[in-house]
C-alpha cells in the first residue's frame, strides 16, 4: 500500500488550490554519466538535489485486461538531437522512473514507480516514444504452479 501525505490528498481533493502535482521522469542508463531528468512543467525544478528540466511528455498507462499484459506508452516531445543520439547509441534499454511530487514540497515523493525498461524506442526530429515495461519479475505468475488434483491432491480431498 502506498502512503500519500494528508496534505497532498487535501490539496488534490480541494475545489481550488494554488498547489499542483508534478510528474517527474528520470531516464537512466549505464552509458549516461548522469540521468536525464525531466519535469512535466514550464520551469526547471530541483528535486532531491537533481535538476529536472521542463519538457512535455505523455504517459499512457495500460488498461487492466485479464490474461493480457499491456505496457505503458511514453512519448517525449521537444527533445534535442543530443538526446536522440544518446538513445540511439544504447545497446541495452534505458530504465525510467516516474515520480509524483507536490509543489508545496518538491523533495517529498508522493508516488514513485519501480525502475522500468524503455523498450522499442522510436524517434523523429524532435520526439522520442516507445513502450515501457516493468521488470520481468513483475510479469511472472504467482503462484507459479497451478493447483490441480495431480499436483496438490490434498486440496481436492473431501472431508
């Protein structure tokens, strides 16, 4: 269960407030000296000592469809040629982390995703987009075995 601060909940549910929730995106790869940090905002922000540059990006979270794995779609607009060149040079997928922070306390993380892999990245002159997938461990069935009478006969015994 995620723990969200009461101040964030109050601001989020208020009819009018001067506060806002910001989505932060951090792209990391072993070939990058520092992560690429982007904020869905009009101005740069500092979060936990890191500078997040303003950038427009879209995150499309999947529908929850039973028995079918769907991924997250990520599109970043307004990127420069250097970022596109960096992504093209990667031999393995970069990881991305999404964070939600409130403007009242930019260092307090209200929600954060686990590191996910940005796969199948396509690009144009000023945009990047692709599928973001969770680590393989999150895609495994739990429990791994199906409980059938052949495997677990004690579960199907009549009393």
